[in-house]
């Protein structure tokens, strides 16, 4: 009899923003609103087992980048193809939250069900999503597309912790957005937590420093605690940190484009 499923985890980089400032990302005593430059990298995540490929987040497209002006190398679905992923055959896509840089390239995943927290959908389709503190972080067409997928029965709404497949779970942590969720993945090293924007940089989680953009800073602190408790491997993976490429080995032939986490 086969044992519990274990996954390999890959981080797949599809672009970067080299022109951010520390003051954009950290506030209060940990911020610097002046000149310290701080790069932010854009990743999607591949979970690979003997049975299937699961994708966490789908980034944003070149079309969206015309408005956003980042250093966008290629659409995330194409970047995943470099690791042999047939995105049309992926059955499960976990969307950590609905900011534009995490949910924009859904269309190539034509056979997938998208896993989202019910609270995340409710917020971004509700009355406060267009207010000034929130609206800059979304694209209206992305939200409309998620609504259509939901109407078609292709969104799996969950509430709190839920199993996506054997060895893969999501858990709502909130903080960055009302329905922010992390992925917990069983690997040969133990459970690895993919923080996504629950910890943009390792410094957030490791230094107990909330990110500057948040819906609830208390929940962000709680997220740090719950991720630490869940990660039996000791690995909580930041969502946007350039240090990912320093801490983890490159996939041969894809240096600067993909790393193996576990």
C-alpha cells in the first residue's frame, strides 16, 4: 500500500519590481520612507507529487503589466511550462488571495478548480473593495473573472483549514487581506508552509515585522504564530523575497527562474 503523498515544491519566478522602497513595505519603526531600495520578486509555486501537479497562485499577465509597469518576464502559466507543467491538466489551483499579482493568469488553467476562502471572495465582491486603501491592489477584471468561475462551479469556497488533496492543506490566516490563506504541504522534510503575502519577505516572519499593507495587523501577527506552529520542517517560505534564490538551489537549466524548496 502506498504511503501518504509527499510533494516536491518549486518556486517559479516570472518577474520582479527592482524599484520598490523599504518604506513601501515596512511601516512604523521598521520602515524607511526615504531612499533605501528594496527589490520584490514575483513567484508562483508548483507542488509536484507522483499523482499530480498542484499550483499555488497564478500571478499576473503581460496585459496587466501594461498598467502596472513591473519587470514582467513572461506569463506565469508559461513559466510553469518550463518545468513541464501542462497547465490545462492541472486540477487544483490554490489562490492565496485576490490581489492582482496572485490571481491574474487563471484562463490557461482550463480544467482547474480554484480554491479560495469564502471570506476573501465576500470581501472583494462587497462594498469596501473599491475604497482607497484596497482598490489599488486589485484589477476589476480579475475579480469579475473569479465571479464568473464561481458561477460556473469552478471555485471551491472553504472556511478556515481545509484539505485540497492528500498532503496539501489551506488555512485562513487573514491579516494581509480578510481571506488571506496559506498552503501547508507535506514533503520529505515535513510540513512546509507557503506564506505567500502572509510574509512577503523573510524579514516579516522572522523579525516579527508586519507588512505595510494589511487589513488587520493583529491577524498578521497571529499568522506568524500559526505558520511557525504548522511548519514541522522549520520552513516558512516568504512570497516575494529575492533571498529565495539564495536560500534554495536553482533548478538546473533554470537558474534565476526556478528553485527547488523541498
